[in-house]
């Protein structure tokens, strides 16, 4: 009887923590050779591929008829969400993206995919630019090679963009829901190239990260959302 009461109290306290937390974060540093399919989804076309080696995820699109997009698979519709990726874009031939999109689509021809894009970092091998929800350029900068941090913050009425920790753009939010992704080539006919990702960090008020030993943090936020 005492064991049952103790179990109930521990469980109750844990649920209070989960449902009243101010939020948390989790980070995938790609320490495993396998992706966690409960968190990420890869859409690829042709000979595009991905691999994890030495704690880094590489997305490769070797020719224009290939394409690959790496998605955080949960659709986001609440403010306070942060998506941060540390990326080496030096292998991009044309353009890559740390972006938000209306749907979680596979790589498409450009005139189809362009209509699905929302606010974004557009990445080049030696630079970046920020585009608003209508795909108009609002800010740009140079890249000196190596890893750099790209972060998008979803607010109530806006999106903020940060490059290497510095805010570089603040744009009005048009779409209410979106998916977040990274890609060296989201097209199936136009572009090619490669990006290397050191880590991706997700944070939000509804996420509570519980990190079992040697495993990726569990997304208790999904449980929380089902009770809203």
C-alpha cells in the first residue's frame, strides 16, 4: 500500500512538472549513427543522401535532378518556438536553406516548391540572406567558411532571425502553422550541393526535455499538447 501511494505521489509530482514547466529544449548533436525518426524526417529524391559521421550530419545532393530536405517533423503553430542549426554551407553549389515551409513536402521543381516557402535563411557557400513570408529579401551577410549558427524564433506576430547569435532580421508572420527544415537543395531539377550540420537545437514553452542516459531527449511537449 505504501509503495502504491509513493508511486502515485511521484507520478503526480512529475506530471505537475511537465504540465506547468516554463519550457525546455533539446539538442541533437548526432552522436548516434542513426536518426531518431520520432523527431526528424528526411525527404529525398534521386541520388541525394545523408550520413552521420564524427558527430556531424551531412546532407548531399550530387546533381540537379537530386534533392534532399531534413525536417523537424512536428508542425508548429504556437509562439515561443526556436529552431537553431549550426551549419557549414561551404559545400553548397547554388542555394541551401534553413527555412520554414507551409507543408512537409519532398523536393519539388522550383516553381512548385517556391510557393510553399515562408520566412527563411537562404544559404550560399560564402553568404546568407533572409527572406520574408512573401520571399522578399530583407537582410544579408557574408560567411567566412566553417560552422555558423542560424536561428529562427517564431513569435506571436513575427519571426526573428539570428546569425551567430546576433539578430539580423525581424519580419511579420503571415502563416499560422509551419514546418522547420534544413536543406542544401530543395529542388528536383535545379540545384545541387552539400551542407554539414553540427547540431540542431529546438526549444519552446511546451517542451520539457527528459534525457535518458545515452539517448536523445524525449519530447514531452507532444504529450502536453494533446491535453490542451
